[in-house]
C-alpha cells in the first residue's frame, strides 16, 4: 500500500494569511493526487484533482502543486469559511488518504 | 443536481450483519465507478471498496476484504455494501462516493451525507 503523510497535523492562522499544507507519498505517484475539504459534521468535498486542477466552483484562492512524492495545497488568503480539515488522497494504486490537516482561525 | 443518499445505518451487535444502500440521482449512474469510504469517530478517512461502472470488477481494502461485499444495481441507480462479521472497530460514518470517471481508481468527486454504524452489544 502507498502511505500518505501530511504536515502539519494542525495549524492556526489569521484571516488573510497564506496557508500551505504538504502531503508526501511513500512512493512516486506521478500527479495522481487529490485534495479534499471536510467541514465539521459534513461530508468531504473534492477541491483539487490530478495534483493541480481546481474543481469547478472551488474558489481560486485554493491551489495545488507537486508531482512524484511531494505535493502542496495552498490557500492564498485564508477566509473564515475555510475552517476545515484537509485531506490528500492518492490514486496511483488503490486509494489511500493522508491523516488530515486541521485548519483553524487564530 | 448530483445527489447520493445513503441508508441502512444503525446499531448492530458484534458479529452481526448490515446492508447499506446508496441511491444516486442527477447523473448517468451506469457511466461511473462508485466507492464506499468510512470515517471512525474523530478519525480520518478510510477507503473501503470500489466497483467498476458495470459492476464487473470490485476492489477492497485489506481491513474489510472477505467481510464486506460491494454491489450495484444499474437499473435502480443504487449502490450497496453487505457488511458481515462486524467488529467494534467498524463503528464509523459510512459514505458512498461517486468516482470522477468510469475508473474505480480516481477522485471521489461527489459524496453522500453519510450513515452512521455503531457496532456494540
């Protein structure tokens, strides 16, 4: 199985801050990497697929980058509605998720 | 509007069985692979199983292989999972998810609201 790690596990930032979350795969997964946002008590939502493609309707302040084993999710200007846990997920093999990064407002 | 609605959750004793359903609407069900993903209380997401668009291929995580069986009824736009030999560690919210394509290995682009299963005596 491909193992996924994320860092940090949690972060606290101010409104308007640039926020970066990293995700690392245990082996090369090319760009077979997706990012999800899960707000408390809600189902996850797909934000970014294929490493860097924004899903239609997702605000442009979200962006993804990376390939191979190292990936990044960036929120260019954190908004109060971005409070959530963010998960990466690989699909080079049977899907596995990262452990999540919880984002709070400072 | 694309929608997935799970049903069938509840409380079940250890060793018991349960069948979940997921009713799909708003898209051509037969064109897409589907999956089940769960989330234990306070924990992260765990992919469990996927089924191809035709139902001809199925895939399982090691944690449920041999105990869970995924299936679909394309005439009724419904996804199922039969869960047997349930354990306390199967307690979780279970989500069905639409894959982004006919492939069972893709993004989970639409999720249901989830249904809670509690395995307890």
